[in-house]
């Protein structure tokens, strides 16, 4: 093969790989847009959002290749797509455990998303104490010439769960030896403590919300109810407009 042919072949392969990676990037873009819409809706209508923040990532070509080699799979783009389902990953962090299931339910109700798999590591934690709700979601991505159905792994967890998982990863990252039993036990105890904190904070949140709702019922005025805030812009509903809508 001549050098010119090698260059042309490399350009073609690079184009295919770039397109392959882009569809996962676009799938994450779509998921993050959906999450942002839900976040703003709840903040505007309920003065509280179950979503604290999100973080997304796409596996590097090197990580994809290494995972495929561990699976003894064929190194073709088609095989990569079929065998590796977490090339695109989205982590959603919530305040409370109930928020996790609420967010999951809202995503599963969206008609254009297909939930392929659910793994509940909250009701059934991993032996080391890891907790999170994992969804494997198929997202439609509309390219210039076709529609691609792309898998995105969504992990939904509380702040405490995320804190524990992040530190656990740092402690054992690239640690190839067996972990001493005493450290494994301590790690599990820390996970149990994080879970207990989640339950305690959720109880406090529920109790405070009940008190707040009672106070709002007592203090609400018609003038305050006429105010709407959207994207930090405040609107005042004309009294006649409210009356006309109420008469419809």
C-alpha cells in the first residue's frame, strides 16, 4: 500500500470514528437538555428542584478499546456499539432518595426515550456498600442523513451516595492487589452511615416542608400570587387577565 493510500485510509477511519463518538455526544446533549427542562420546571412551579446537578462523560477511544479487549470482542464500530453500553454516561445528583425515583419515573415516561434496563443498587446495594440507580436508556439522535438509536447509561444518586462513590474510586483507583478485609469493612460502614444520613435528612426535609406549606397557606396574598418568575425575569399578571381566565 502506498503512503498516499495509507493516508486516505486513515482519513476515512478517522471520519468514521469521529462520527461514532459524535452520536454519543449528541445523545448526552439531548439528555442534558431534558434534565435542564425538568429542573427549570420544578424550580419555577414548585420552588424546589429534585435535581442538584448533572455530570456527563464519553469514554475515550483508549478506554473503549481496553474494555472491548477484556471482553475478547471484535474491534469493529458495530461490535463496540452492541457490546459496550456505557460509552456515554450521565450522572444525576439529587438531594434525597425519593427524588431519585421521582426523576427516574419522569424520564421513563418520556415517549422518545426507551429504557432498556434498570439496576437498583439502592434497594440492593453492592457488597462494598455502593448505592445508585442505574438506567440504560436508548436515545434517538437525528443526524443529517439518518436517525441513530444511542445507549446512554444514567446513574442517579444522592449527594451522600455520590460523595462516597467518588472517594471510594479515589482510594482504590488502579489498586490491583486484594483489598484488606478491615478496609472493606470500614468502607461498608461508611456507606451505611451515608445511607443513614440520607434517611435522616429526608425526614427533616419532609417535616420542614409541612411547616412551610402551612405558613404559605396563612400568608399568601392575591398580589403575591399574581407574580411569576421565569428565568430570573419577573412578570405580573394583570388582574383582568386572571379574571378572564377564571371565567373561561
